[in-house]
């Protein structure tokens, strides 16, 4: 858009990448795009291109790409940490559940041992009771003293075995209590791990949504970037065509001016601004930031909306009013003293050849006819057919 200012060299950054097949491919595309945009900005700086709509768009694209990459990288890092944490907690839960299973098996064995020992103690207690209640008369009932001694030793042994069984029973019950406590501790640890896992799972799900949102933003930005770059490729193509066409018109324009304009009179020292708008492309040689050659811009481009009024920069006579090659709908006014002004790319013209106009008279309306990529006024000042910088005539 805006004639020469469109030569921002974006042809190098037209991405030809296919849609990303996954997260890594998408990230790689964004990184490549960000790097190419940075290269482009550096080329703009090297070429000393003035700020305009497209440089602002490129800068915004660069900023958005960096922000998206940063957000996506952070979100992916957080998600990775959460997923690793989930794996660790799940492993801890598996170990704890195995420990609980093993301890419950041990507890079951202990309970069996307690039951068996308890039964043994009861049986021995019964035998002791029986032996203790009639031990004296049993002794006298034996035929010999030796038999009596054997009976006494049997009773003593039974008491010792009973005492050992009682001690074992006490130890087993203590062991059982410890096992129950350990199992309860393990179950508490298991519940804590499950709570951690549940929270980590919820956090991971939220983070996945954030990653997905950032990925959607990235994909949207890639689409927008491709559209921007394709548009600028088209702009550059038009820009090259426009410069070629305008350069091709130079000799014909000089011949027209030589035949039609008057060298008598005094050329105006100052000119009235033909359009109320900012100058978006200045007069003079322009270094193409990509192709590396210099092209001449024979006028200035003034920004303005389609249909805006275009005024005569000084009083004079209209020597051309109509379509003129790459200039599109154009008006040329002869001001005398060898000076003429040219107003190109108009949407429509309101003056006619031979008409006298006064300074600030309406001559037409802003358009984008001829080789132009957007509404603007291409304005030239010619002295004896040669282009000069219009900016020197504005106070």
C-alpha cells in the first residue's frame, strides 16, 4: 500500500510451511517465523525505511510471535513438570499399596500365630489345672517313686512350656499392634498421595487447557502471518510494477510537458498541500531492502482515504486530465516558469484539459487507479520536465 513505502522486503518471509503436525512442528514454525520477522526488521532499519502501516504490522507480528512462544514454552514446561510429578506420585502409590498388601499379609500370619498360640495356652492351662488339683494323690497312686518323679517333671515341663507360650502370645500381640499401626500409617500416606495425585491431575488438566489455548493462538497467528506475508508479497509485486511503469512514463511525460507547458511567467515559490494527510513515501532514490538496487521515486505519496478531496497546489492551467498509464487517473497543471504539478491515482477527476484553476481549487478525489496498491495521492513537481522534491515547496 502507499507506493514506494511498500518495498519492505517481506518477500523473504513468505512462509511456505504446511500446517503443523504437532506441538514441536508448531513451535518450530513459530520460531522460524519470529526469526525471519526479526531479520526483516533489521533489513528495514538498514534501509532506513520510515515507519508506515506495514512496518507497524511486521513489528506487531514479531511481538505477538515472541509472546506466543514465551507463553507456550512456559505452559509446556509447567505441564511437563506436572506430568513428571504425577508419574512420581503414581509410583509412590504403587509402592505404598504393595507395602500395605505385604504388611496385611504379615498381619494375617500374626493373627493366625496368635490364634494357634492362644489355643495352645488354653490347652496347657487345662492340663495344668488337672495336674495341679490331684497331684498329691496321684503321686501316692504311683507304684514306684520313679513313676512319681516322672509325673512331677512332666508337670514342671508343662508349666515352662505354658509360660513360654504366654510370652510368645504377648510378643505376637505386641507385633500385631505394631503391624496395625504401620498399616494405618501406610494407609494415611496412601490417602495423602492420592490427594496429591488428584490435585496434580486437576492442575495438569488446567495446564493442558492453557497449552491448547496457546497452541490455538499460535495456529491463528501463523494463519494471520501467512495472510500478511502473502499480502505483502502481492504489494511488493505491484510496487515493482508501479516503479517500472512510472519510470517507463518519464520520457513520455517529459515530451508531453515540453510540448504543452509554458516556460514564461514565474514559477511559484511555495505550494499549497494538495491533500490533507501524512507523507508516507518521500521523494528520491530508494534502496530496495531485499534486491539491493536503488530505484527513483519521482514524487511523494500522501496518505488519504478513498474519495478525499485533492486540491491544486498553485494556480495554473490543466494540461492533462485523464488516464495516463501507470499514473492512473491523473491531472497535470502548468503553473508557468517551467513548473508543473502532477496528481496521480485519482478515483475521479473534476477538471478538464485547458481549464484554468486557482490555488486550492478541487481537481479530483483520492483513489487507487493505475498501478497502485491502495488509496493515496502520488504528487510530483516538475521543473522543465525534471522531477524535484515537492517537500521543499511546502512551508
